[in-house]
C-alpha cells in the first residue's frame, strides 16, 4: 500500500516547486511531472523490472504546474488539466518517438478537484470535486462513456484511502458543517453509500491515513489523546479493540507521516512493517515500525529521495524512488534493521545474610537463639 507524496524538484530559478510522485497500488508503475521551469511534461517510471527506468511523455505544449498525473496498471498515465471552468482528462502513452494522447472527456466544475490515489484494480481512476457543503466523486478513467459522476456526498471531504483490493470501498475524511473531521467508508457500487468508519470520541478529529486490506491494519491520525494536536495511532479494521497511540510514534519536534504498509501479511496486522516519513529542521529521513515493536527505527534516506514515497515488498524490503543529476531514475532498497537485543535484567550483587537478619514475609526476622 502506497501513498502520494511531495518531491522537491528544482526549477530554472533554483527554487523548489511541489510535484506529486504517485505509485500504482501494485508498485509496478509511477508517474510525476518532470522537467524544469516552464518546460514540464509527464514522466512514467517502470519499477517492477530488473532495473527501474523512466519514459518522458512530452507533448507539443508544456504542461501546467497544476496538472495532475496518475499511473495506471497498463503503463498509461492519466493527466488532468484545468482550462477555465473545465477539467479535461486524457491518457498518455509512448508510441515510437512520440507521445500518444487519448482524450477521455471533460468535467465542468469550478470546485477544487483532486485525483484520488490509484485504484487497486489498476484500470479505474477517480477524482474528488470538493465544495463547501458537498463532495462529488467522479469516475474519470475506466468507464464506458467518459467521465461519470458516481456519488454525491454530504460535507467537505479530504484524504482518500482504499479499503479493499477490488476498488469498491474507499475511506474519505469528512467534515459536516463546522463539526469534527471523521473518516467514513464510501461504497462505490451502491451509489456512494456512506457509513461511519472512525469515531474515537465525539469531538475528536479522526483521519484514516493508510490501510492494508490484507491484514486489516489501519494507520490513524487523531487528536483524541492530545486535544488540539494530532497523534499517530493504529488499529485493525473490524476489531473491537481501541486505537493505540504508541509513544515511539510521537517523537519531540518531528512530524511523522506513514506512507507505505507491508502487504501480504494476511490476518497478521501486528506483524506488518510500516514506512514513515520523518520531518524536522534537519531535513527528512525514513522511519520503520511494526505494531509489535516499542521502537521506531530511523534510517537515512537515499540522496534525491522523492520524499514520502515508496513501496514494500511482501518479503519486507522497502523500495524508495530517488532522482539525482547522476541517477535521474533510481530505486534504493532498505531492509528492516534487526531489533536490538533486549537489555539483560539488572541483578544486584548477592552477599550472604546472617540468618537472624534474613527477612521473612511481612517484614519479620527469624527468632534464632544462640546455642
């Protein structure tokens, strides 16, 4: 399970601009806006071969910095562009020395529209148009007749985490009026039927950050244990046990954001490894943690890491994409470090105690008479 994240890419002025790097649910492909300055273009990465490689997908006109891209499981890249009050959707793919483009259609909307994370089925793509009181969900790729509105949800929504492997159930973080933020589950096969998913307390903001359908592990952000300050916790989908908020996931002066969960751990949520982006004044680095551990392992990220992106293999290897001038398309592999040995219990040195001084239960000392 992966999440979109932010890459710091240098433009022609040397300043940093945000660019999302998104990985498919199966970890095979990724996409981002590449280039510098005004010469931006979509770029597809292939991650499941012997060596990663990138394919540029430029067109005759450069892409706008606000364009959004999303990889599909067949290697094509969905691109969303805004043109006035219209949002257009196309599929980009390499064809010989040029880039092919298949126009899918457009949506009339002046609301903010965000592409949701890649669907687990690999063929469909969804977008979320967020208004102040209503959120629309659109199927923008994989339908029969172009973009199709599939749900109207009361309230303003953010987030987007898939709950299954079929692309039917997705979790969104919803705010009704001025109330708290609560994660809800949306059934896309039942017209966007909404059911509550998280409510730790009535007043707390409870967001779903990541979910692993194999094990049921959930990574949750909530201010329930510390009102006014979000903390990272974990739970299990469908479990009656309370959400737990480990102290090791709340380091001082450091922001911690989960971005990938180890797949394939069927019914073993406490054994899943979780990758976290760690941010502080010194920069960004990688954290690794499992629910059974009371320790957060912290490792240096590779140079040029596309911060907050990566994918686990079922065997427990974390693969982190990076881009540098010398290596414009690379993937670094990190293994979970072995847990340090448990400290041996402290044993006080033993000295003989005269019998008359040896304590008995209740604090008494034995009544011994000298012969």
